[in-house]
């Protein structure tokens, strides 16, 4: 059986982290998100894959190439315009020579067990299969109604839902008959051809679709900025403790910590696991890395810093005497000395963020900031909880950033000097 991985989405809800890369290429513990998807598929002996990517996006192909390093055989299909998941799947039709195939969204995090259970269901019944997962807030997903293990209704992004609901988990086993349904699919109110609408057409025609329920901890969607932190937490649970780098005799590692080759942890520093320190990263001296932190390749955390529950991407630098909590820092960012990224509001209520123009309750009492690539923050600046700073923006010294800043901006503090005789 062949597999199709849909990886053509724009990832607009994840800006500024996706300003310069597709969201499936967000790095977690040394690997892009899509690598975890591909590994889960490979572990189920599906190795002949078609990746659907958007036109002009070369990031994915340049990184994965033909898949040989992962033990896979990869081909690429180009989605000419961002016209939705059904259109993306249709672009891969020319590569499908069997009646059934696996379809997986490329921007989710899942275990190999999810794929396994979908394949087992197909082997048992020989019918189309859709996977579902429980979530607490279903407004951003397609809600599934099932009876006796079969799909009866699919509601795309409902407005009035509450409690724990089963949603579309983005893993299917489909037959080629779905392409006839895609031909009949109309554009949604978002102006896209949705695969879920094609599935509804199959249902209306009386075609049986089996439902496979997956466990909460086996799957998650990475669709909003703060989801990156939860995804990082889950990936850290898979990473084994290993020390390949250089650890000072006066440094301390506590719990499950992975220190990659050529990384350095200097004297007086404490790493509290689970934590991941990638190749050529440097920590310290006298710095504290708290649990659920991932430091990318060639990152540097200077002396007397504290970093907690954060993802620091490749080549980012955090200068001395800084604090970064519950945040995502993009590639090549430079955080000046004494910078504080706050992660808790004075009223201790949940942090809210602006996502695609709407203020959303993140459900997190502690949440820091999200910086795109190549952001420079001057000394002693402060960034408030839930703030997003676009790529290539410069924040001047002593500035307090309390709302989102767009890409390629410069924010400076106007200072008034008062001269008096003494």
C-alpha cells in the first residue's frame, strides 16, 4: 500500500513561527515535525510515499530529498494553488496505482500505533477508514458522529460545541472511489475544496466508512502557536537520555536529559529534564535550563540565564541575565542581555492571543512569547505574555512589548533627558 502525506498547508495560524517555513518543518528535538509523521508511517511498513507540497515551496524537498536517509521512497506532487485538502489529494492521483491507499496530514504529531490501528481496521473490513481523536475544544476541527464503529456524520468546525468531542484525526485509508467524490466537491465557505466534504459525498452515496478511535496521548494537531509547546513536551517523552557532548564537572544534569555531540554545558549550569540540547549548543556558565526545554543546533544560552518549557530554534542566542519562559524563539534570533519574556499575568488568568485576527483563550495560565526568525531584542527589554513578534523585527533596549509586532519593524523607546544643575 502506498501512502500520501498532505503537506501543502500555509500554516497561517502559526505565524510568526511559519513566516519562513511550512509548519510541518517546525523543528522539535532536532527533527522537523514531518519526520515524526514519516517515521510513524515507516514503522508500519508503508515506505512508498507521495508528499503533496505547495507550488514554490522547496524547503521540504531540499531537506527530505528522495527519503533514502529515512529508509523511504519519496515522490513529490505539487499543489498549484492552496485550494484545500481535497484538491491536494487530487494532485497525487497520478501516482496511485492501487485501489486503496493511506492518507496522513503532514502537520500532526502521532504515534505509529495510530497508523497501525487504521491499517488493521482496513484489513478486517476492507472499507474506507477515518481515524478520530478526543479533544476538549472542537471548534477548530471536523467533529465526528459515529454509530457501531461507522461514520454517520461529519461537521466541519462547528460553532456550538462543548466538552470532550471526537474529531477528525487526519489519518485515512481510502479507496480510489474518493476521487469521484472529489470531482463532485464544491468549494467551502473558506474557498477551498475540503476532503471532509468529499467524505460526506461518499456517505450520501451509502458508502461505508469505518471509524477508528485513537487515544488522546497518541495524536495531536499542531495548529496554534502554543500547540508547539505541547508537541515539544510529547516528543521529549520519546527522546532517550544520552550525553554525547561536553559537560563540565561543575554542571548538573537532573532527570532525562539528551545532550548531543559537540554541545557544551558549562560550569555551574543545571539542566533539569526532560530536556534536549542539540549539536553545538552551549549553556552557561551558571544557567538554569528547566523541564520541557529544547535547544536547537548552535544555540547559545549565556551566563546566569533561566529558560523554562521553551523551544529555542537553531542558531538562536540568549545573552546573559535573561529569562525565557513558556516561549518559542525562532531561528537566528538574538536576545540581548537582561531581557525578560514574561509568562504569567498579574491577575493569573489564562493568557489570550491573537490568532488570525481573533483573540483566543489559550487555556494556559502560563504562556510566554512567540518570536519569528531573526528577531533582535535589545538589552533590558521586556516582552509580555502571549505576544507575537514577526520575523526580522528589531526591539530596542528597555522597550516593554505588550502587543503583537509585525515582521520587519523596528520598535524603539523615545527617551527624554532632563538636565539640571547640581
